[in-house]
C-alpha cells in the first residue's frame, strides 16, 4: 500500500500541530516496514527520546504494537524492539451502494481485508431510506465479523457527490436526485441499533473515484492514469501526479456521458449518444439480445462470451469500440501514462480490448499509442469498496491526532 499523505490542517504553527505532524511521521515510517525506535529516529531526524515518547502515544492509541526484536542492523549491541502497525487497532469501514448490490468491507491498519460482505439486491428505483436500512444491517454484520473498532466510514455511490461529501446530487441509474446520503445512512444506522457506527466520521464519494484511488493505492501502476470502470453505468477516475483530479465542483470523470455519436439514442442524463448508450449495462445487454435479464450482467456476458456466443461477442466488440473512442479523447486531452480497465470491464476485458486498442491506435495523436498502455485492474469489481475502506485507514495514518478529536 502506498504511503499516506502527511496530516492536513495540522501544520507546525503550534506545539500541538508539530506533535501531530511528528506522530504522522513516525507512523508513515513504520507503515513501510517494522522499525526499531533507533531506526525511526535515524530516518526521521527526531531524537530517540522524542521517538520513544511518540511511540508510546501511538501504542496507547492502539495504532502501533511491539513485534519483538528488530532485524539486526550489524551495529554493536542488542537490536531494539521492532514497532509495527497494530493489526487489531482502529480499522477502516467501507460501504457501497450499487444498482444491483450492496457491499460492506473492513480493513485493518495494514490494509488487510478483515471482513467482506456483499448482498445482491436490485436498488434501482427503491427509496433511499429502504436502501440505507439494508446497508446499515450489512455494515453492522461486517463490523461484527471483523471484531475491530472502525475509525471512520466511507460510502461509495454510483452518482455525482457534492464537494462536501454529504449530498448525492444525482444517481441516474438509481433514479435518485438530491439525496442527503450521509444523513440518511446515519439515521439508518441508529435505527439498526448501531449507534457507534452512526457517530463515526462519514463521507460519501463517487464509486468510480474510489475505484481509481484503490488502483493508485493498492496497484503497481504509474501515478498518471485514466481508470475506466462500469457497473450499471460507465465512470472514470483521472489520477495526475498521484492525486485524484476532482474538478471545480468534484464532478470530474463522467466519461459515461461523453458523446460518442452525438446523433445517437437519448441517454438518462438527457443528452444524446453518450458512451453509456453503447457500453453501459442496458446497452450491451440489448445488443446481445439479453434485454430485460436481471442479476449479474457482467458474469452472464463473460460466461456466454467465453462459451463462444457470437451475438454477445459482437455486442462486447461494439462496446469496446465505443470505449476506445471516448478513451482516445481523454488520452489526447490528459496524456495519461496508462488507461486502466476496472470494475465490471476488468472481467469483460478479453472481449473489449481488441476494439479498444484499434480505436486508441487510430485516434490518439499526442504520441504513438502502445498496446501496453491499456491495462486491466487486478482489483476488478472490488475496487470501489476497497477504496472506501482503505481511504479511511490512510486518513488515520496521515493524521493520527484525529483520534483525539470529539
């Protein structure tokens, strides 16, 4: 897992700010690999006494543990005790609302998944309160499975989220508009007798953004890439210099509503010829002669394409061409090092990639296109939920002083 950023809003302008920054520095060093106090002091530039004091605070907070003798350094004297992240310390809790599913995930401080629950359920057109009630119960069970204390909760949603991370402006595939997602989930958690979860720091984000962040944090790729993903709709995340590009209002990355054929069919967003009308769930199922089929559309298409169904393969080839056209425009504009297929597209990649490569090769003009720059995420459909949970942990490691905040 890549290193967390340093603490935000806790600059060294005061003694308290300096202390929080130093706590984060010690955690950042230890998060890479267990270190003795002497090694942390040497790497951080802090005194051994200061490191010892900070380490004791972090141990008391449940963030660090003593793991036993440190790896011998070759220096004279007994090796010190190694400090490591506490696998039973505060955890990250992630939640996901999909059009056809709900998800909950708990990860520990080391980024290891300690609980994972997914419920297949059709959420399109359901009232937000009913969906949140089911999600609250799923979260309660995941936390019980993990046996860890969450430090925060992040919610992945398939729509536009305001910059405050609280209001879901629009989720066309759920038929939701202006839903107070954070407030609704808190109410549902309280109704589910999960008051301790309702009181957690809670923020919502677009599922494509969280999938892209998971790829950045957990993948082995570059720090400049375009992450293109799909569940019911089509989304993307733009990562530049290792940071998510959100745009002026937080809505960057709506690749699914880039027009591929401006005179094409009308989209749920109101425009015509959007990418979703050629590469989204409904469009691909319709082209494959499977319109109206319910359930896991990605698994169904992958199974039929793998069995040689020519109608399905033709539909996926058309979706790949549309994806290539949209992605080529983004590549010409942004010049990413890679285009990464994630979400449901990762599972369908064998049948999408040929047409995508052809369109990218023909249309990318900023520099010659190389097939190696179109890759497939190993996280696949797990990305958004992992991104939600891991993001909570990274925020805590970047600023452990927040545990003391009311």
